[in-house]
């Protein structure tokens, strides 16, 4: 029987993706391990490999299709020994075109139980106190729109509420308004979107999947997380001297390295988190989660948007290992070749705009993390040293912290440890 190729879930948060490009053409032979197509997720463009030998008999979703739900059929593969006549045995739904971003709809895989019809009883009819099954994305979208999940009918497997259900509820005609006393405050109408002046000359650049996710996550972070900011100035003359010495002694070949100031910052943050683990955490309504490993994310600017690859166990890695790993991850990020394991997770993020000449800035926290360090440019500044005016190379760093999980004193203690390490970098070599 022909095998349907389904849209894969390439990350835990992925609910839909864009089929960016077909590598194989209809009628072309396919071997296990061959790359069939490229999928654009919320983080990167990834290759999808065939797991069986056969022939790519039919492409259901054309290249460039956006908003393709996870587990939706995208192609049909004929295994060895099967001919085109076997295509007639496919379920009719398998040949239906997938929804686009303009008309979203959830498509369940053929092997799952059939979804409830649209007239199914909404989740509100469940027994009081029973759990409402909904995807994390659907829950977040409903909260942002002020919708009660109990009033939404789920079309996913086993009646699970998915993104398409929330979008349908958002566009559905609103019932007659309830008395003012019963109206929840979050149900207030959102302000109208900004309008471009009529006749203005503009160029519309379609939002990529990654850009849409960035917009949703950062909007939610700035709105829902009580940010506070702590700023500290660090004298990095000792870092610059040590960097020059170590780079001058770098070996050739496999052990080569070229240290940057940012590599020292990553190392200092990792050691500060190890010494002061209360800043290495995430907030939940039930508990503050303290991470048992020190995994530091480093923000990388790419043509598609910002992405944060992770340096795992950074407290156990030396400067040379951190430098080479950050350089490798940044290159893969700009090429859109990061794997999910390389950008998912992490307990703390560093964003460095010093190379652009930015003296200091305050960044938005990368949820679910509780802290982010914004690093500015290193520049010569006048300082008072031993009671006299002097000139030193100073670097300003600003900690953005979630006040629910990290109190001001905790953030201040963390920055104190960080400053000590940066101004006495030999401590990082111990």
C-alpha cells in the first residue's frame, strides 16, 4: 500500500510549518536517507529524509506552501514493487490540499482516531473540574485573545483544541454581550491594528514562520513577565590583556582558537551561574524551576530573525572550547542549519550588541528563562582609580530579570560575581 509522507514535528513547539522546497521530484527514485524536502520551522530550515526505498509518486503539498499542519500528508511514496495503480487505494482525504495560513485547519494523521465533527459538544460540556485538552500554542493564543477554552470545540485528536480552533473562535460572530458584571476584564476589545496612510509607498515583506513566532513570544514576554533591569560597568582591560596573550599562544591546526571578548563573557556568566544558581531558573505557577545544568544561550542575528543556540554545560568548558563552539553554532544559525538539539532549552541568554557600537541596552527576556544579559560595547572611559582620574576600557552589561522568580537582591548578587570574574579573568582559568 502506498506510504503517505507526513509533515513532521521538528520541534516540541511546532504545530505547523512551511514546505520551503522539494529536493526530489515526482516520479524520482528515493532511497532511505535521501533528502526529500526542506521544511521551514519556527527556528530554522531543516531537511526531511526518506525512511523507505521507493518512488516519490505524488507531491500533495507544493513548494512554498505555508501553514501546513504537523501530521498533514505532504506526499505519497510507492514502495518497491508497487505501481501507480495503488494510488487509487488512498483515502480521499489524503489528496485534499493542505490549509494555508489564510485558511488554517487542523489535519490529523491517518493513523489517529477520527476527530469529532464540528457539531461536537465543546469542552465546556465536560464535567466540572475536568481537564481541557489543548496544545500549548492554542492555550497561549486563547489567553492573548481573552477566550475561554471551555467554550471552544476541539478538532484535534480526541477533541484536543489546536491553533485552528482558536483562530476560528476569534473570527466567529460574537454572541450578544453579557451583563457588564459577568464580562471578564480580559475580554475587552483589543486596539485596532495600526493603519498605513492611504497612498503611502510601501513594500510588503511576508512574515516567515520564524518571524511570526518571534513576534508572538516576545509580545507575550514583554506583556506577561514583570521585567526589571540592573546595570553594571566592568573594567575589561585585564580581559583584553589576557585575550591577547592567549591568542598569541594559540596552536595551529585542530587545536586552533581565536578568543573574543564575548567568549570571556560566556565563560564568566557560566561560572557566575554555577556560583549563584538562584539566577539559573524559570518561573511556573506551581514552582520556581532551578536548572541543574548551566546551559547558556547566545543570541545570533540571522537574515530570518534572532535565534539563540545553546552552549551546553558551559561551566565545564574552557575558553577555547566555548569560543570554537559559539563560532560553529553561529555559522550554522546564519545558514539555517541548526538542529533542534542545538537551539532548544537553555537557562540563561546573552545578547551582545557591542560589535555595533551600542553602549548599553535593555533586552526582552527569552521565555521560559528568567534572566538575560545585554552586553554593550567596550570603550575607553574616564574613571576614578585610587582617588585619581584615569582612563580604562569599560563595558556596560544590563541584566533583565523576571521579578517573579529572581528578586532584585538575587540579580544584584549575580552581577557582583560576574563583575569580579570579568575584572579578574585569571579566576576563569582555575
